[in-house]
C-alpha cells in the first residue's frame, strides 16, 4: 500500500504550503521513535524503563540542521499512530519543515531500542521489518522540484535497503541539487549549491546481504558529491575512500569516532582530530556530525573546517543519552570550538559558564550528570 500524501491543513502542508520558499537542505530517509534505556550497562531484557526521542538519520540530521539555523525539510513517513504524531510534533517544534513527512495509513511508525554500554558498545534492536513507512516511499511521492531547488540533499544507505524506497532515493538523487563539477563547488557561500551528501549508514541487520548493500551503494555513489561514513562502512561497501573519489564525488569523509575524521579530496588527505569527551551514548554522534558538516558547507566554510565542526557536534551528542534532542545549538557548538568543554552533558565556555541546551531533557542522561540513567548495580 503506498504512503499517503501529506494531509492539507496540518503541519504537513496547509494552505500556502506550495508557495513556501524552498528549504536550503532536504533530508531524505529513515525516521522513527527511539526508546533508550534509563539504566546503563544493562541488557535489553533487564531494562525497566525507557525514554522516548525522535530518531533515525533523517530525524536526527534535520533537527541538527534546524538548530544550526539551516532551513530544513524532511522527506520521510510515519504511521498513523501516537509515535508518528510524536515524531511530527517534535520536528515541527524544532522548526523542521514537515510538509513532506507523510503518514502511512496502515504501517506503524518505526521503532528502535538500544542498550548503552559506554564508551563504545550500543547495540540496537530495530522494529522496521519486513517493512515500515519510510521504506514505502515511492519515486512518484518525491517532491522533485523542491529537491532540485535545495542547496543540499542528504540521503542514506538505509534508504537503499528495500524497494520502493531504493527507487525513491535514486530518483531524488537524480533530481538533486546540481553543484557542477568545479573545484570549489562544495563552498556553498553566497547561496551556492553544495550538492548531494550520501551517508553510508550501514546497518547489517537491515540488509539481505552485504553484497546487495555494496551494489546499491555503488550506484548511489556515482550520483553523490560527498560521501560520509565510518571506516567499517566503507569496508562494507567494498570501497576505499580513494575509490569513491574516482567514481565522481569530490569529497569523502571517514569518521573515526573519538579519534576524529579523515577528509579526502582532490587536494589530498587530511586528518582532523576529535575532541575527547566522556561518552554516555555514541549513537547519533555521526548524525550530528553530518548536520554540522553540511551546515558549515552551506555557510561557505572549507571542508576541513566543516569536518572540525562536525567532530565538535558529534562530541556533544556522545555525552548525552538521546540523539535528536541531544544535538547542539549554535551557541553550544561555537563555545566548544572556541576551547570550551563538556561536563555532565553540559557545554561550558572558556570562562566556565554553562550554556543552556535546547532542552533540559537533552542532558538528563549524561553520565554523572544527575539524570535518571545509571548503571544497574
């Protein structure tokens, strides 16, 4: 059953929605509700309570961009249920344009449960199979005009895992922002186009096989301008970052967690160090990286500076329990980049002053922060 078109008269597109200016950034892909444990270092079967947040690549990145001042639209789908309304209401409250967040009439909103074993083990249990609303997006439902008018389009490897979502993702990429082939095309200042960012987003449990993932990613890479992923994700795709550049993209970024990230382009290879922080939950740090990286490119910053800002955003999120809710504001990001620190999930500037997060809930899960999550005795 196809995903329903957005309903008129609501936050997904009332009167005048067609005349609204095109967003600077469009994020296509998975969205859902994250159920994260209120006990750390506890197996899922022993967790007694969870906190709910908006999650998924598209939900996290769209929130991160909006908090950094980028006009952003999400293209995805939720179910006609309480979780779906929760997702829609949260994103709208963050300033994300939800006119293309569709509602599926029968499938339930995707869910994800995680365990948190700091600093580096965060297994996820997805409730997405055999299919879910955002995997039912179809090429004919893509707002191709808005996609083409945007300055930056984000797509994700998970969107390639099932049909018809795979065809919809490829159609969006084919219609996506054309940044040209000039050497400065990723400098988006003065209204310039950045292009298409492909996040490899390898989730083994969501794919029939690694071979199918590699084949689908190879086709998408040829349409991308920027490819971002962890070292294991490039390996799963069967591509080195250098091979990615030979296939058309101008930039490849290898995320290395706490060690930072490596930027590859025609100018060579540069490593940008990360920022050491106490880790509560590493999930969502990569999405925060993608949001801050793209926002920086839209501001006309050099890709190396964009990576530095992505590292800082990811570091903030890693100190907090949630993903979308944890993404930093511009003030938090600038304070950390200027030499500040993160303590108990709260960003402090160089004078030691605490900066207010976008929501007090954002820091509730920080280790040592007096929040609810804790290690089970």
